């Protein structure tokens, strides 16, 4: 069993990390129920501690005061928290202005085998637009 020192050094075992990454494309939705934005399939050879990350350059809504929500699913089950996209100038997405990047993070212990990480989104009204290139990342760390 590896031990972590006060200085953050790991002793007793060499840890291995594996990175999986996928780029998506711009998209839009008017769905008030969660729908898939993009997915990333990956295979782990060993049980691993995994860090999941979704990074989106920006999102906007066609209607002021309508919210956009994002969530990550691992093999069909929610991992982490559902995130409400908040605006720099307040709690709501405004139509096409004052946009900022979005990052969702989660981590879990995942068994060896094939898995799928999915990014979903929905709106409370209007049409959400996600621009440029979103990315999904999985970092699996094992002994």
C-alpha cells in the first residue's frame, strides 16, 4: 500500500496514470430534460481512482433568465453534482453576452473494464448554444 508523505511524495509503490481525451463540437439544445452533449469510452486494465473533467469554452441561452444545467454520467449513473451555469454578472445566463468557460469535475474508484463518461445538458427555457470545442477527460490512476 503506498504512503503519501507530508510533502506529497508517494512511497512503497509506483503509481501509473492513463489519460483519455475526446474533443466534441459546437451544439445547441432546447430540451428541458437532460440530453447527451458528448461521450467518451475508455478501458481500464486495473481498478483505478479516476478523475473526470468536462471543459467547455462557453455557453449561452437565447432567452434571458433561463438556466442551463450540466452533469456527468459514468456508465449511465450521475457522478458528481449537477452544475447550474452561472453568469459573470449574476445568477442567470443572459442572451449571448458576458460568457465564461465551464469546468465540471468528479472523481470515483472505477473497476477494471470498459466504461463510458457522458456529458449531458438541459435548459429551463429558450435554446442553449455551446460554442467552439468541448473536451472530456478521464485520468485513471492505479498501482
